C-alpha cells in the first residue's frame, strides 16, 4: 500500500503525466501544461490539483493495487505506457438510469459546491460519470430523466440540453474524482487539447469496466488510471525523438508493478533474439496479451539497432492492433 501511495505522490507533481477516472466509453481525463497556473492542496493523504480547465483529487485507499503495463501502438514501431490503480470489483453496483445527487458538496472549488450533481447512469460498478450544473433548464431536463437511461429513447432532448448548457463533467471513484470544466465539443467537433471527457454510447453499451485488451487481472476494476508521458510522443500525441529518460522512468515502474507474465515473455524474447534463435523455432505466445507483449519486446530490441531482430519482426510484428471502437464491437 505504501509503495502504491508513493508512486501516486511522485507522479502527481510531474506535469508530464496525465490521469483519468472512468469506465469503457465514459472517461474524464486530467492533464496540465508546464506553464499553466495550478493550485495544489494536500490534506492528510488527500491531494488535489486544480487548474482553470480541470481538477483532480486522489487518495490512496486500503486495498488499492497498481498494475503497470505497456501497450502496442498500431504504427509498427512504438509502444505506450499505462498504470491502472485497481480495487476488487463488486458483484452488484451497477448504476441504473439518471440519478439526482443534490448539491456537489465535494466539489474541488468552493464556487461549484452549490451546483447540482447528476449521476448520468453510464458508469459501471465502482465508477460514476456525472454532470454538474447550475443551469435551470438542464436541471429540469435531467430530473425528468431520473431512473431512465440517458441513451434510451427519451434521452435525445436531454443530450441537446447538455450541449447547450455545457455542464462540468465529473468522474468519481473510491480514490477520488476528475472534474473537467473545458467545453464539450459540438457535433462534428473534436475534443479540446488538454483535459476532456469521452462519453461514447456504443462503448458504454458494451458493459465493460475497461478495454478488453488491457491486462487487468480478473476480479479487479480500474478506479484511477495514470498515463505516463510516452517516450515517443508529446502531450498532444505528436511523434518526437525517443526520450530515453522517460523510458527508464517507466521501466522502473514496470519492474515494481508490472505483471509477472509480461516480464517473462519480454525476457524470453530478448534472450532468444540475442542468442541467435531462429524466429520459426521460437514458441510464440498463444494469448492476445502475450503476443502484444512479445511484439513490444521486439520493438524495444529494434530500437537498440540489434540487426538479428529483423526476421523476427518480419514474421511476427506486421499487423496493427484493433482500436478501441473495434474492441467495443467485439465485446458488445
């Protein structure tokens, strides 16, 4: 528990890394710029960060587990990084329909605590996805939807009111909350740079608490996600020269919180390539996660300019991974 809390505290103060709370299709994301005005608050074991665009509150609770893993990028060369902070998944905690929760007394900013909070009913189990507003029209529309599905037949006019009123979006879990104040893009628009939310009906309908290709051990649910800055990309996802320092930083996190099976696959691939084993003679992993981890290992070796990896990559690392939309379709 202390190790998990130390990791959270260490990464919170580093502006390069992002955070999120949510479920598959309903997510609030927090990030900040290096030169952005920011207010840090620490009260006991609770840390809050507030900017003009968003806020984050985090508390490491008993039983919280960290699961660090790398992810396969579809560009054929790079990889990403993630840490899921998880709690045991309860058997029955589904949120059914829109629910009025009253004034948001736990809001990060004092001026928001009189506004009304509504659970939109799209979260899963330990995570709620909410809207907060002082707009009379939106409050009336959301109250008319109590107990009903937001994406049901009566939800269309309410979603139109949401776009008009531009409420704050609040993602809540047992470890804290993400509050996003940035505007919701209008139809045809794109998410703003920086903090934003995703509310995607098709993914929500899948019923998943997280993407099926995330290697979260069975029985656990992510209640907070850390998105370490990629050694390959900047905060906007643009390709940059490889940052070895960021890679070493995450390597240390993997060593402490990574999955043992990932570590075994990575080491076996590295040893086989450097020993000159033929790729045809290697027992390639049979699980989807195992194959992804093996491909990431090949990319790491290729970055070190190891020539013997070329036939391995030709044989095993050619097909892109399905994206999140395809994941939802596969599991809906």
